[in-house]
C-alpha cells in the first residue's frame, strides 16, 4: 500500500528491509550478531570456518562472543591477508591464505585498481567492472576444495561454515561433497546478492545443493523460514544473509525471540 508523502522508491526499500533484504548497515541490522550469539551459546566450543574472511571483522565478532571457539579464517587476497593475519593472531584464530572452491587450481581474483584490498574483491571481473563500474586489477590466488582443506587441518566436523566469497559460494559448497555426505557440517551462513548474477547462480541452486538443510533469511530480531521455492520472493539479487541448519538438528536456538 502506498504511503502518502513517501517516494515510491523509499517504500520499495522499506518493504525489502522488512523481509531481510538490503539490511547490510551493520551486524545488528543484518541479524548476524543475534545469529552468532545464539549459535555460540548453543555451541560455545564451535569449530568455525570463516571463508572469505577479508580483514577479520567476522573473526573478531566470533571471538568476542566465544573465547572457546576454534576459528579458521580463509582469505586468498594477498593485500587483505596481511591485515587478516594480524587480526587472527590477536584473536587466537588460524589465518589461511587460500580461497575455497570446487577443485584445486589457480584463479585470478579481481579488485579495484585504485583501492586494492577492498571488501568487493571477487573471482568474477564483472563484479568490479560491471556492478561497481570501476577499473580492475587482479592477483593470482590458490583455490582448494573444502574437503581437502579440512583434512589438511585435521578437522573432522565444522559447526559453522560461514561463506562470503562475492558470488563464488556455491563452488565452496561443491568442494565439500564428502563433508556434506557424512553430515560433518552443521550450520552454514552465506550471502546471496547481486554478485550471484555474475556467477550465474540462482537461489534455487543453493536450495538444491543444500537439500539436507533448512534455510532461513536473517532479520535484525529473528528469521524468516524458507520452506518452499517461490521465485518472486527468493530470486532477489540484493544483499541477504542466509542461514542453513541441517534438517536433523533442532533449530530452536535460532528461531526463538530476542532476549
């Protein structure tokens, strides 16, 4: 319903915010802080894989909420990794200079030519040049499958797999086929946004890849369960925080009201 005196564009964005879209301003507005606090209360000694850790903000937040959590922070961008390594050492986390994907190989990561080390660095050049409309520079990085990395680190179970890889999230999940088949990943957090246009990944692709999980869209003070596929509600290529909880686990810790 139109609101008198409000521009149509303002009303449109308010409607999106109310269903967990474009709530990116901070980790409270995005629902991320609430989600992590509840998960780490449920699993205080969680093994956390922070994939696409950038400069370590998520790593810091996890550590602030749980002194016992075991945190592994992955960042392939050589400029950004220098900062992450310092943050991880201070937080008692392990920083790993790798990207994760569906196979072992080298790829180019693209970033702003005039602001290298940004949060928008992506394996897809078009993220920089078409979405953000800036000239790109690149670095050659190493990509390894999640299964291989977990085995190398002697990690048998991941309580929380957080993935923020600017459009490459589905490939990260595909690289963990063994861990998923053996039910060794319990909870996942990932972003769905306009970067997925450039990687040509639909929300439906995530639902199919994570068929053994129940999906939720985060709100600042709760969640929206995603129980069936509705393209008009789900195929919205704008910032969303999605949480997936394995179906054999009780999601009551996530769905309760804010304390």
